[in-house]
C-alpha cells in the first residue's frame, strides 16, 4: 500500500512491505511516512538527550490531563501485573454485569483485580471494601468461614 492510498482510506498507519532506509520492515505513519521503529528510536534518543525536560513535559501533561493519566496508569498496571488488556477487563465487567463479584453492588470507582497470591491467577473484579476484606483475611477460607460463623452467632 502506498502512503497516498493509506491517506485516502483514512488510515493513520500503513505497510509497504519494503524496508525503510534503516532496513526496518515496519508499518509507517501516514502523516509523515516515517517507519514506526525509526520513529520510536528517534523519540527515545530525544528523551535520553534531555531527561529533565522530558520529566517536566510528562508532569505537565499529567497535571493537565488527570483523568486520562489515571486511566492510562491503571490500564498499564493491569496489563503489566496481570496481563489484562482493556478489552479483557471490559469483558469481565460485562460478565459480572458491572457488579462486584462478592457484594454484588455496582462499582463506585475503578474495580480492583482480585487474584490468587500464590498462582497469580485472576479471579474477578471486586469493589475496594471487598478486595481489602479478602486481603485482611489473607485469602484464607477457614478464617472467612470462622468470621461468618462468628457474625451469625452474635447477631
């Protein structure tokens, strides 16, 4: 595909099947024709050349875009720690009908990812109080059962 064909199709990136001048077989940006790998290297070199200016730029963006920053941070953390993509989280929310897996109440804020601390396997999405409750009981079913019995006996 050519750059002009990609523009006409409304694409932001396109693939020519040919290497760039640095021998990368990568997609290219429709806006400037640059290869994504070269562009990434250029941006990294720019950040490395002046890390303090980059830090200030990032802080300014975060301050100007607090909601986008929070969402970006949460999304990145979930992917890095649990391997969850935004699509997978949306699917989990749909299956749980946007309700906490334990108390069955709607999430007041961003749901927590519940996981087994031994196997790291994701179990579901929880509201903050339910997630903290499990954590305080160290995910121990016996302690949780004892707590239920205690509550039932002392009503």
